[in-house]
C-alpha cells in the first residue's frame, strides 16, 4: 500500500464514518423549510407510545360485536363490526425472529377510526357504531368482498373491503349516502404501537417510521433514528401514507381523490419493553369524494417491504425500502437489485448469491483495480529513491515531502494515481451499507453459522455489554477485520518507505475502528466485505503476473528525460508552495522554542 493508496483508504474510511454517524439521510429529516405547507417540531407531551383507549361504548344496541376473518394465501384479516374496521392483520408467510406468527397489526397494538360532523354540529364516531354485514361474499376476480353498513344521521354509511385472491392490497370503499354531513373533510386516525419483530431492537426501532407522499410528487418521512418525539403537519394533498415496520409496511393509498391534509407523529420510550415505537397518523378525507356516487376509493397495503413488490403499488411507494440517497440509491436500484434478483432465480443460498455478487462487481471494477495496482507498482519501483530521501532528511518530514514531490514530478508519477481508482469505487461501498440491512430477501436466511443474514450473527455472546460493541461478537466481522489487517500488513511490508509514521498507524487503526462499527450490522454485509477482501487478494496476486517491474522502470526513466525541463503543474506547484510555507513556519517555531 503506497502513500497515495493509503490516502485513498483513509479518505474512504473517513467518509464512511462521517456518512454513518453524521450525514446518513435516514437520520436527517429532509424538510424544505421555505415551504409553508410543511412543519416539523418536537411534541414534548408525547414521551411514549400512545395507549389505545378502551373500545368506545356503542351508541345503539344493534346486536353483539362480531369478529369476521377473511383469508388469502398471504393475509389473514380480522374485521370488527365495531367501527367496521380491520382489527388485526397477520402475514401468513412470515414469522418474527423469535418464531412467533407475524401480526402486522393486532387489537391490542393498533386501531384506526373515522369521524365527521353533521350539519347540526354533532360528531359521528365510527368507533361507536356497530356495523351490520352479511359476511364475506365472492368477488368476480376470485377474491372476497365484505360490506359493512350502519344508519347514520338520516342516511347510511357503507364500508366495503375487497380482499384479493392473492396479494397484499385490500381495496377499501367508503360511501356516505343521504347523510347530513358538514362540508368539511372527514378525519381518519390511525394509532400504531409497533412491536419488536427482529433480533436487533435498536435497528428494528431505527428502521420504523411514517413515510408519506404528496400529490405534488414529493416523498418525505419522520426522522427514523430520533429518540425524541417527532411531528409533521401537511396542509396540502397527499397521495399515500405508510407505517414502515423495518421489513414490513401498513399503508393507505388514495385512488380517487388525494387526502386533503395530514399530521404524523412518532415517539419512543426506551423503557417500554412491549412497544418499540409509537406512530400516529391523521388524514383528511375529502367530503365530496366519500359522498359521490362511487364513494371514496382507497387501498390498504399490508405486506413485506420488498422493492419489486412496492414499486407496483403507487408512485414512489418503493421508497419505503431505504436504499440510500442520490447516487447510492441509483447504484442499488439499477445495479445491485437487478443482479441480486437475477441470481436468486437460480441459487437458493443467499450466502452464495452474495459471493457471486462480489465476484461480478470485482470483475466489472477490475480496470479500476488494475490502475490501483499499477500505481502501486510504480511506487515500488521508486522505492530506492524514496529510501534515499528518507535517509538523507531523516525526521524532517516537510523537507522529505518536498523532495518526494519533486521525485514524483521528475518520473511523471501522480500522488493521487493510486487513490483515485479506490475513491471511484466509493458509491458501491456506500450502496452496500444501505442495501444489506434493508433487504428483506436476506431476512431469516441462514448461512454457515449465521441464522439471519439481515442482522448480526451472535454465536459469541458476552455476559456483559461493551461500549460501541454490544453484548455479542460477530464472527463474520472478526474475520473481515482479520483479512483487512492481513491485507494492510502485506501492503505495508511491500512499501516500507511510503508507509511510515502516522500513515502506517492509521492504516492499522481503521480496520479496528470498523470492527466496532460493523459488529452490529447485517451479517450479509460483513460476509460481503469478507469475500470482497479475499477476492481482492486473489485479484492482486493475479494482477502482479501482468505487471512487469522492468518495463515500468523503463517507462519511468523515459518520463524523467521527458520531464527534465518541464515546469510543475498547477496542482504540484501549489502543493510545493504549501510545503515550503509549512517548512518555514516549522523553522520559525523551532527558533521561538530555542529563544
């Protein structure tokens, strides 16, 4: 590892740490503060998950409250005649990390309700109405239709749910017929106290939020990792809203007319062992829509947070799968996911798929890798001259750097030649940081000793918790760290002249820092980086067979003759001037110290 390569490695490591701890987009609420329609503020009164109120007392004695179960291969929905609502949702093909049935919503944790005012100022509360139904009926497409009705304010409220033959989208129609309703939006509220479903409660909580999409085309969300109460108020039309539970989504899409407004809240109580986060949503339903001949037409989505599935639901609904921002999202969406989906058609082991993904990416980026090794070979050939500079100037780092830059200029070697190819691979590195922890495809997929590639492997459990490490040690992370340290040692041994002092220290420090950073990351990610290191070692060994030191030396000597009378480039001149200034300041400081 030459100095320029080490500089590239250091820059990448620093950028990764900054990205993870300070500028990760999911920690940042990207609000347009100039837009008057949206405001975000903490709500000090909301310090824990909002408790569900006891079921409202029914206004009329229209028989006992009934529970009605409707199933398809993917969903088991339990409807309650009180309020005419979906009371519970079970995802049939999924279980929690702890082996229990996965209930996305249940009667103790979640509830939605609708209210509106009549012309005489009275409030109609669906929760106080016991709706009547003839039970589920066959639908034309092979699904089932459940209609619930109740007499209200001189008219009728009808709620119709259409459960598909297969799939996760449930159509919902709300129609008010002959009701003396005030000409103002109806209020739809949803309280959702989210339960832990994954091994890592911190990740489970930090990946839980409310996403929403404006009719104008902007998608936004509450801050995911905030432990303080969060609130957002929207005063413009919305197309959809979704409660994201890490790997699963409960969403509502407006198909006929957009919601008129919205308010979203989240809060966390770290001492609450029952619910990891409380979410609450309030939407305005346009009165003209629900009183029309067709009624208000909506869709519930209760299902997995899977990119290819969500992109068919509504515009930008796939953003419930967090893939990073900007270029990193582009890399995941158009490169990583298509390749991953193609491989999983033919291979059942996701550990093997990740290995093949590493090999494919390494093959594509081989030209960059070759350029890096070629730069390393140039530095290796120049080692005798670099050793002479070090021996001549000893501990005078500034003078040593000046002479080194002159040497680079003479032989036509760029100090950034080794680090630029490494920096160009940064988008893929950062994209992987977002892909693996959010890929439901890896959830509960075992490989070797890891029981779930979407979370850390915890074969080694500690009887105590270590700061920044936790109460476990990930074997994949340990092996990744060892392989990185071995690569660093091997490179430093080959470039002893370039890797001295602080640079050598940092080259060994960064792998240890990332051991602490990645110990609680998805096993799929650390397995990817372990395989990436091993494949890189193989690439390095193979590439060396194509690099001829004699030819490189001849090329450098030719460059030396060619550059004999050539003036330094603008960058080199500025760098030399900066080093000269630093040397003068150091000399003045020494004089001052002697005085």
